[in-house]
C-alpha cells in the first residue's frame, strides 16, 4: 500500500519503534519516513538505517506536508509537544495518535477543528507484531485516511474500529491494560506452584510455558475458549477441582470484572 505522501513519526520509543519496524516489514521505505525524536542515540540508530531523524520539527523543511503524522509521544508530554504540529493540519493530512487518555477533543483543540484525527489504543504485544489496536476517527477523516491508518496499525497486529470514542475506555481496560493481567497470571501461577512444593525456577518455567502455550492454542483454534477449557476438564479430575475454586461466586470472573471496571474508571478520569 502507498501512503500518498510522507509519514512523520513523532516519538520513537518502544511503541513508536515497534511501529517503525512493522512499517519496514510491510514494505515502507526509509525515504518515505521522517522522525522527530529527542534522544540522540535513537536518532543516530535511525540515521544509520537511512531515516531522516531530527530532534525538533523546526529542523525539517517548512514545505514538508506529510500524508500522516503519527503521534507516539507519552500522554503526559502531549500538551507540550502537539501545538508545534498545528501548521501541518492541512487538507490531506491525518493525525494518528497512539496515546492513552488523550482524547480526540484534545487534539482538535490543539490542531484545529478541521484537523483529521484518528485515535488508536494499541497494546504492548505490538512489540512482537502480536498486538491489537482499536481505532476511532473524527468526522474529518476520509475513507482513504481510515484505510491508511488501519494499514499502519496492522503492521503490529490486529485492528478493530469503534465509532463511539467512549468505547475506548473499556477497550483500554481490556486490551490496553490486559497484558499486565496475563503477566500477573504467570507470576501468581508460578508462586502457587512454589507453595505447592515446586522449585522456584521450575514453577516459573511451567507457568510461562503453560500461559504462552495456552494463549497460542486459543489463537489458532476455531473453538471457543469455553470449549477448549472443557477439553482439559475431566469429570472429578484435578482440573475440575481447581476450576471449582476459580468459578466460585468469589472466583476469577467477579475479580476480573472488578479489575476491568477499575481500569475503565481510571481511563475515563484521564480522558476528562
């Protein structure tokens, strides 16, 4: 796919870097991409790959009119960073943000009401091309620009769209924060193994392999997770004994529901 112009990436930290690597794998060339990045070491590494990388927008040609500006700056730095890019809010340019808790309304206030803006909520498995991103666009984004933004985010995993920006709060709670829940599952499963008598290193090895393997199985299988669970559960067996604890009234589902609700509330507070 062609972008119809240049791409400007603002911020090349972990997520920005993951996106950049994904774009290269999808066939974008270094000559199509400009990067604004404050850290000299990162700029030097990108320059070695043929990417034009500067520390500030003013160092680029004033005539530059990118087709896409990807804002990969940390949310707390957005208020200081975004106003510099208002001059790029021209017809034909779409702004794609990957910052949590930074609303479309914020960007419209900083970039102008006529700016085409797409807000995306990716998650950390994007670092290995296995993320999922949910996107929401304002009314100025064209069909072609939506397609371009989807292409750019699909380089690091799956993509879905929502039409209501408010849905990005529960999205953040489920998929944005979700990897941390899985990592905690590995930690707690390993600790439970230690308390059951396993050596610590073996317990962690078992937990990591089990969670990652089960995740890959559910990804590849066409069967529902509930069906896969039943395949492992023999009546009166060890798995059933454990599941009776996990599916009790005070078990995993109500605990996860409370956790996601708490994350959603915090996301709403950050959006306010």
